[in-house]
């Protein structure tokens, strides 16, 4: 999939507009402790990959925002983050008359720990800011994104970033690796993010830090991690999800058996799993090696690459 940009095109015949919404992985997900607001304080490294949903928009009747999806299992009502993002942008600008008919081509699996919904919301903000010619600043879009969800601010720009707080406090990495990914997921398995964090609180609370100075110490340690160490993956939620989700355990065992593997882990709250490789050819070779076992165990699978931040 090569280089990546915001990828907005305008069709002058029907004024439709298209944007890519990339999935993300967690190269590092550390649960530091509890915040006063009840959320967990996190220290993460997130990475965009070239697995994309596609969102297009065209004109609609004044004030109307509609969504159609290629996936019939996905709700397209007011509960969908795409609809929420559109209305948040309209409200922010005080423009109730703005309208859009949005269409979603769903490629990122739902409920997979890949931030598909969050990326769709972030991409909708970018898409409609352009389509409606609003000229809302990136700072304003980030504030709107943070209200929509913890992963949405990262998904606005993507690439490789440190994500602190609930995930909304972002710091770009000065240099990042360019690795390939073998991504696998059992389509019958889903993990509730609130459940995963409640399990973490129940089973790992003795390890939680309590003071801001301790949180900052761990952030500093993560910032100082060598660029050559990103294959040393960590996901604290994996430890509490794997015992309860058979496909996470079996999928990790499969990935660990692949040749030329740099490291493997669960992404987010799961149940998607990924292995890192030096390049796409090695990831593809690992996919072929594991193909009989992946099919036997019912795993969907994708070969992807890291994606840089969007160009604005």
C-alpha cells in the first residue's frame, strides 16, 4: 500500500468525496493506574496500518445526515460514531443546515481492538470539514475528537505516536520503524473494552501506580525506549483477556511459531492479534506458513505494513 496521505478526491460530476480510515495497533499498552475521573491512566504507543475502511460523502437534503454501510451488522443510526462525528462538527460550527449522505465500505473488523469505529469518526471529521468547506482548525478537531472517544484524537493524524492519559494526550515519535504485520482475528470472537478494563482492575490493581509523579516516570521510561526495541511488545490487557478468550491464546501460539517473527501481541482490548516482521515479504511468507492452521482454527488474516502520519 506504500505511502499514505489523507487521500481525499473530488469527483466533479457528483461532488462525492472519499477518505481512507486506517486501523491501528498497540505496540505498547501499559495500564498505569486509575484516574480521578474513573478512567484508567495509560501509557501507549499506537501505530497506523494500511488496513482501511473507506468513507464517501455526497450532498443530501438540508439538515439531513444519513449513513449507509457495506456491513449489515453495523448500526447506522445515531449510535454510530460517524453520525456522532458529523453532528458534533455541525454543532461546533453552529450550522444545523449542513447535510451529508455518507457511505461506509467496512474492511476493518468490528469490535476487534483495531479502532475501526474511532478511525471512522476521525476520518469523518476530516472529510466533512473539507466537504462542508468549514476550515475548522486541527486544534478544534482534536477537541471534538476527544469528546467522541479516547482513540479518536490519535486517528486524526495516525502514524506512530505516544498516547497518554485516556489515550487522548499525544506526542509524535521522533523516528519510527517501518515494519510489516501479519494480523489475525477469529471473526466469532469479540471482547468488550469495558469488561477488559474491569478485569484488569480486578486482577492487576496491586500493580497500579497512584501518584502523578509515578505516572510521569513511566511515561519518561517509555519515551526513552530505543527505536530498535519496538518489537518488544507489551499489552497489559492481554494478560487478563487471554485466560478467558480461547482464540487469543491459540492465535498467539500460532504467531509465535512463525519464522522470522520479531514479536507478537494482542491489539487494544482484543481479540485481534498481530506479529511483526522486518518487511512485507517475510510477513507474507509467515502467512503462507501458517495458512493451514489459520484456516483450521477459523482465523481471518491480513498482511499489512506500518503507515506514516497523514499529510494535511
